């Protein structure tokens, strides 16, 4: 004789524990996937920010080289040549400042390095589990 499907009230404690364990396991896997995706996004931002800061450092070195060339030209040549070199040096310094600010902004957007959304989601899940356990 076929038995009707058991309702939650008719299920054994073992069945309920098994079902809850499966659900918690699935939930943890989902939370880990969320944390992984969030950390990948932050890693990309760190990479972009680091690249921009590296570019700012390179342009800063070029600006120093231009400043040295400007000083040499200023001592050896007439006014228009060193003035031109000084303008180039100023433009390189402005470019370095812009790159540095952009890099700093990218690195700032990637911090803190913790997966914030995943952490808050896990906290909400734990609170929900505790609430259901009290019932």
C-alpha cells in the first residue's frame, strides 16, 4: 500500500537535521561564491590603481629628467629655449599629479580588502538561523 508523502510535522528529527544541514551547506557554498566574486572585483581595482601609480612614478622620473635638462639649458642657452623646457617640465608634473590622483582613487575604491557584501549576507543568514531555532 502506498504511503502519502510525509508533512514537515510528521518528519523525523533526523530527516529535519539532514535537510537543514543540506540547506546550510548550499548556503555556505553560495556565500563563498559571492565572496570570491567580490574579491576578484577588488583585485582588479587594486591592479588598475597600482598601474596608474606606476605610471605616475614613471612620468615623475621623466619630469625630474626634464627639470635637469631645463637647468642645464638655462645655464647655457638663451631665454626662449629654457623657457620652453620649463613649460614641458610643468606639463609633465601636471600629468604625474593627475595620474597619481586617479591611481589613489582606484586603490581607495578597492579598500577595505574584505568581501563586505558576503560578510553582511552571512551575518544576516546566521541571524535568520538563530531566529528560526528559537521558534
